[in-house]
């Protein structure tokens, strides 16, 4: 179950214009990555000669260094106002950089913003140090090979693979990647195309209402942005289109009225949870994104059968959200409950990548034994509920 998001929308401008250069052999300079528990692209780049852990986030207007990294390096920060983020408003600073190297791209000079980057925005125990945003990538074609866990920057206009094309540009007002989707015959735009959002598709309540869809079942879920947590509705739609691509059985989150997307003048977001099913080319200068089916495009959408959304904390799991209408809600589970043992096995340190983590999406009818950290035991019967 993917439920963590890290959308961050900056509305200020950098002070010093940078100079970019793309190496002649940029096409060979793939950047390897892994996916965070929150479903985001995590990698390492070079900032002023030092390696920095980062997330690729096309929903960020200006790249962000973490406050913790800046403090550790004792770098000088100038004040910079605030920014809108999922969950609330975030205070900003700005810092000048000498060089940033990302694959075949070298940026000299310029400024990037500074903000707190909490670990829960990625679902990891250790927070990342940077969000790489639109300011570093939008002049180029961004080729993301999710199956091979690598990406690269190419000159705009390159077409390294064939696939279905959909409109893509950069919003003049918000300075983020934007596209569109069609749901039940209703064209929804602008949609932020957001590699930093680990969810699949998120819609504003207002955009969802225009589709006229009455779902057979719905539940609730939680997301964590840099401004804090938000609870949304969650449904599965049988079909969603973006450009020439037709995607079956897509999970859609619906924000509350007046939520983040509506406040930003957006219909919603297309996140990494959707994009990772494809090989993706994002080229806003050429006016398109291209999607070619990957391994996950042929697999069914994963659904929770437990109704529990949890986060690993060393040797235990903390319940972050109890999904409405699910088995856990009916069994009396509460936010904050702590699980230490699953079917007789202590929660491992590598829980997020361990096969034991699939218990929460197990086969309907399975009975899972869960030992709470206070010594009590609960049996949870898994079932389909949305």
C-alpha cells in the first residue's frame, strides 16, 4: 500500500541566475536510484563537491536542501519567506551554491532553497538531504527507467523509446510540471506531474465532483507532505486516460474540499505511484511526456486487505491510519497502536524490503496474528473492502 507523498511547491525565486551545461555523453550518464518506502526516486548527486542524498521531485519549483544538512555543514543561509506544501506552510531559507552535478548536467552558481525535510515525508527512518526540482530538470528531457532503477537527462526533443504521448508543460504561475488526465469522459487539468509524490493519482474534491462517478466502494488513507499529514478518500477507478495512454484500475485519492490542489489552482496530481508502472520521458520544452508499459503495468493494483497503514520504527510498527470500513476499524484498532510481532516473527530492521511486510495486503480470508508491544495479541481477518 503506497501512501506517503512529498509534494512541495515553492513560490519564490532564486536570487542568482546559474549557468547550466549538459555533457556530450549525457545519454550514457545514467543515475542509479532506489525507491523509498514512500515510493519516491532516491539517489545521490554532488553539491559543491560533496555527495548528497536526494529525491527527484518535479512537483518542486526550486530545489531544496534540508535544514539539517545545511546546519551540519555550517553553511550560511539567508531568510526567504515561506512556501506552500502538502499539509501546511513551510518556512524557507536560501543558500548560494558553487556547483551541482546531476548525471550529465553541471550547474555552476545559482541558489537553492532550504527547508526542513522530515523523514516521514519519504517513509524512511533516515531523512534525505535534498529535493531536486523543476529548476534543475525542466530544460531537458528526463528519461526515467523505473524497471532498471535509473534515470538520465537528455537534450530536449530526444525520443529514446516509443510509447503513448500525453501533454506536458511547466506552469507559468507555479513553476511545476503539469499535464492532464481524463476520467469518465471528463478532461481534468492542470494536473501536477509529480515524481516526488509517492501516491498514484490525487484529485481535488472539486475536480472529482465533475466526473460524476459514483464508486461502488471507497475508504480513507493518509499522506505525509512536508507540511504535515492529510487524510483523503481512496477509491479504485476502472479506467483513467492521460493523452493516448489508457490505464486500467487506478487508485485515486480525493482531497477534502478546499484542499491543497484546489488552493493551488490545480485539478490534482499524477504521482510516482502511477508513473512507476511505465518507462517515462518528461520533456516539457517539447510539450509532451511519453509512457511505455513497464513490468508493473501488467500487474494488478495492490489493495490493503488489513485496513492498517503503518510505519516502521526500528523493531516495531506504528499504526498511522486505520482505513475506513476495513477489518482493522471493525476490530477496534487505533492510530498509535504499536506492533512488535507478526505471525510469531519480530518486526525486522529491514521491514520495508522484507517479504513479511506483505501481510497487510495478504489474501482475503487469511488470519494474521499481531502482537502489540504491550504484550497483548490480536487476530486480524483480512478481507477486500474497497
